[in-house]
C-alpha cells in the first residue's frame, strides 16, 4: 500500500460525501430520538480563522457523536451577514457591501467544505438575504402589535466613529464601543426599542433551569446584567410642586436618616426644578449638566470619585418625619436607574456620606452597627466611613429596636398604610435599543405620516427590501443613509392616497441572530418564519457551542425572543439553548492572534499544509475545550503521525486478507479488553466535553493494537479488526477523512459517520487482575500483580512474602498492616 496521504484521502472522500449528503435531515417522523447541535454562526469578515476551526471542531465532535449514538441530528450552518464591518469595508473600497459580504461567504463555504463539519447544507441561510430578513420584519411587526416594539426619545449611547447608536450591551466596561473602540458619548435621540424589561423576571428566574448546563460564569454575567434589586419606592413631596417624586431605595429602614435628596442632572425632574430656580442656580445647573454629559455611565458609577453637584434651590419633605430636606443634583445618580432620584442617607451609604461631608449636609445615624467586639462603630460624620451593615434601628420612631431586615419589612408596611410608598423591584436591565443609523441591515417596517403618526407595513408587503446602494452616501454622518433613497423612502398610502415615508433606520444585527436557530428549522419555507411542527421535532437547541464574548448580548436577546415566540404560541418551551460549551481562545505565544499584531496563524494555510483531520485532532487534543490553546505549544505534525499510525492498522488488516464478520470472540483477549474499555468510557468522556482525553485514549488504543500485531498475533487476529473498527468509528468524530478511509479498508461502504457505535461487552470490562502497591513506612517498596478477587488476608500474605518488602523491613518489627483492597498494603515498623 501507498502509506497515509491526507491529500489523497481528502480528494477521495470529498466528492463521495458531496454526492451522499449524509447529514441532511428531514422533518418527517422518525423512530429515532433527536438532537439539535449548533455552533454560533460565523460573521463573514474574511476567510475562516483558527477560532472558527476550533469552535466548529468541537460542535462537530458532538454532532457526530450523537449520530453515532443513534440520534437524528440537526447540525445546520448559516451566516450572520449584515453589519458594520461589511459596510465599513464597502465604504473604504467604494463597493456595495453585498459584494464584500457574499464573496467572503463563498470563501468560508469553500473552506468549510474541506474542513468538513457534518453540516446539513440544505438549510443554509444568510441573514442579509431578503428571504431571511423578511422574518426579522415579521417579528418586529408582531412585537409592535404586542406593544413590545416602541419608539421613545432618550439619552442614548452614541458611537462618534461609526456615527450610530449602540445598545447598552455594546458599550464595554471601559466606556468604549465594542465595535469601533471609540469612547461612547450620550445623545438625546428618538429611537426604536424592544421591551426586554417586561421579561426581566423570567429572564432571571429561568437561568436556574440552566444551572449545571451552561457555564457558571455565563449564568452569573446574565444575572448581574439583569441586576434585580428589591426594595421600596418612597414618594417625596417637593415644596411648590403638585406631583410627588418617587425614589427607589433598597433601605427603606433608613428613611429617618434621609437628610437630603439627590436627582440625576440629566433627568427631566432636574431640568424642571432648575428652571424654577434663580438665574444664578439655572446657570450653575446648565454648566453642571454639560459637564455631566461628557462623563460615561461607567465613570459616573465609580464610587471613589470626588463628589460634585448643584443645589437646586428646592426642598423635599421626608414622608416619615415631615422634615424639610434640600434637593441637589449630582452625577452619581443615574437618570435611567430606579426613578432617577434618591433619598440620601449619608450615615449608611458611602456615596451619600462623601457628598454630605463635601457640601456640609446633615448626617444622622439611624442604625447602630456594632464591631466584632460588640462596640458601636464610630459616627460616620467624624470617621468618614458609612456604616452599611446590620444593626439596631435608632432615632427612627416606630422602627426603633428592630434589626435591619425586620425594619425594612416594617417600613414598607408603614409606607403602604400611609399610601406614601410600596415594595418595589428595580432592574439594571434597560430596554433593547434596536434602531441603527446605518445601511447594511434590516429596514424597519414602519411608515411615517406627515402628522407624525406611524403605521406598520402590512405583513403581505414584506419584505421591505433594502434599496441598492447606487446614489446613496453610506458614509457615517449621524443620519440613516436610507433616508437619502428618495424613491424607496416615499410610499403612497393605497387607502388615503397620502404620502408616507419609510422609517430610515435599520435593525441592530443582534435582532438577526436572536432567532436564527428557529429559521434553520424551515430555512427554505417562504410562508412562515419557521414551522411549529418542525420546532416540536427539533427545538430547542440541545447543544450550543460558541465564544464567551456572547455571554450577555446574543444569549440574552435569544432568550428574550424565544420567550416572546413562546408567548405568541409558536413554541412550547421557553429557553433556546439547553446545554452550552464555551470554547477557549486560540493564542500564539500567549497573545491573542490578530492581523494588526501580525501573529496570525492562517486557517487556510494550516488546512493546506496539514489537512482537515490533523488540524481537528490538534485542536481537540490540545486540552479541555474550555481552555485557551496556545498554537506555539501544539504539534500538528504529531497529530498527523498519530493519524498515519491509526490508518496503518486498517491498512494492515486489509493486507492480511482477514474477512469481516469473523467472530471477535476468538481474538486476543487482552486487546479485546482494551477495545471494550475504550468503547465503555468514550461516551461519558465526550458528553462531559473531555475530547482531549478521548483522543489520548485513541492514541493508546492504536499503540496497544500495534503491539498486539507485532507480538505475534498478526493483523489477521479478529481482535485487531475489532479494535480497528472501534478506532475508525470513534476517530470519525475528530478525523472524518482518515476514519472513512479506514472504514473502507475494513471492507465497509461509506459513511462511517452514520455507523452506530458498538456497545461494550460487560464481561470484557471485568478487571481480573489488579496491581497492588506495597508501602513500608510510607515508601513504595513493591508492586504486585494479584487477582482482582484477592482477600485481605491473601493480600497481606503476598505483601509479606515479597523479597523487596522483606529487604526493606530488615530486622525491624512490624507494628501495623493496613490493607486497602484492591490497591494498597501499608506496613508500619519500629526498631
Ligand atoms: C437609600 C439608601 C440607604 C440606599 C442606604 C442605600 C443604602 P442597587 O443595589 O444598585 O439597586 N439609587 C437608587 N436609584 C439610583 C440611581 N438612579 N442612581 C444612583 N443610585 C441610585 O442600589 C440601590 C440603591 O442605590 C438605592 O438605595 C439608592 O440608595 C441608590 F443606607 O436608598 B439607597
């Protein structure tokens, strides 16, 4: 035979698989159980990169595994093909974003074909196809109908480089845009929102169902992002103002200690109060507001900053004791959290204390907090440290003597009785801002009349297709390029004849990806977004694979839209992704690979040089899939060598002329046991994502099989064939080409990828010999091979009979022998 040649093997099997389309699945009823295995779909920003190679390798291992376990597996692929990189590249090159996008998709498809994940290619989708985004518009209309899509004017995140708004989720912790890297600023604009806050409780509570199935880190990031906070809403009268002002507090127990009120400078209330103040205060406020607007939300939330603020020349009345308290504006209070105003309790909140000490405001202790020795902590007014812990209420009327929790409960009762407050819950989560002032996205299906009224495009008129870029200025300028498409923008109302204008904004591309896993169910259906019957068969996604960078954005939005689909009656489940694997990153010399750093390991050249199998085995073998892989530490050549050794076993079986169908029972017992242990252990290892361990076990199996052949049994031994078949079947998860070639050499038709795994024979799993370690005074002195059914007495006798043990005991006296079957005998001595 010719020896292992990955190129020849790829060339042999690719056309066969192209013809067979082995991974296309139908919605027809089948006796088999189903699994839906999905990788986060790629963005077509060029060719595939090593990150894709890794994630799609892992997803494919799992998809192929479940097929081998007798499941019908849906494993689709598509492209997340709208978005800014395409638009920016198009502007730079002066071409249509379509050209750049679809050329990249074609390249990625070609690379995938060779890399050979087991996709169902009949369900391909691209979110930038009108056939896809029509259904984004349909979802928008459904949400609009339900009051879940709405427009409002508010302070929004503005990316000054990309000249578009951003969702909160797209602003990084350092205040920069996740896309352009620019410092995000605030701008007051009228924008479209999805009312995700209506779902805050469900989005939070349902995370409990995913415990142990999603990475804990992701669950916690989602919990923090939603940020549910329980407390009370307290209404304060403001002198000279009719309507009372509500504040949100987590500490209604401290109400007697509220000595001033603070409102967010950028809130409507602050503007209103300032406008009723003296000219001097108005000017001070205006200057302060401008200063505030230059700050990011992150800066404003930094508790260590020097406090700043302006007295608004108004007084509020504390509802529990009737006290007049001054009203200030300060940037540490955020306009869009709670009610944008707080009751300040300086003795028990550090930010309030810093503010009070800076501006000379009263500090009143209402909770007596003790230190470890039972001594009251010093007065915050003099120590400068607020006492935030549990303690006994003082100076608080009917609350005096109660502990913190009891006082909170009692305070809420009192407020409710008097009608000046009530229990309340606040969330960090904001509604999802979904409109964008860019071209390459889904047009929002809304028409605007001259009088400012809006009407949805009728479902029958969908899709609203993006106009061509001809004559359009795509350059970021703060307004939507679509507004410049005159003919496209103008629509005549068929009923009234009135002239309407299309909404010029496009949707956030996270809308596209928030439901694509449903579209895969019916990717070619132009009558509905997806078929509920197909959803019944396949959905939800059983196994999702993707990067942890999507821990909040994409996963939160997908969970939200899934719940909306549930409420609309299209599906009967409420969580889209049952299990999730977050793969680590592929690094080089400890650094993230990037074009700008010039340390890119190109997927295409690796694929060309080593072939798909060696690349995939390398990625799977590098370590636990959740860990980062440093490309400098792995050996693709090593993987190729292993594949050659594995392949040669099947080659030897073929050359030996041993027919298939021979009874394995006649084969070498020791090799058979090894094979069956592999068969028994591999499923559990794959299901717990220990792919690297399975590859290591395959390497071991190949070595043991080779030894058996060389030690005289020869390749014609039935146990060698049995081992070679098991290797081919399990190896097909990692190296589908080599496995297919082995399978063919073993005399079978393609494809090994649809073969059900052989079941381990329990009688071959019984350990009939064990290795027992003998220790003398804690040091290992001998290893004995004994029957697995050895008794304690026999084990001790065997240990004492060992020459090595006797030598090390010498003339010392044995004082104690402990036997731990079946592994250890421990002997203690004294002189
Ligand atoms: C009085 C008080 C007394 C408070 C005390 C705390 C301790 P979380 O847990 O984040 O929900 N707060 C309310 N709205 C705010 C806003 N828009 N901007 C900044 N701060 C705001 O925090 C809730 C607490 O943060 C609330 O409880 C309020 O201060 C403040 F000893 O009210 B507290």
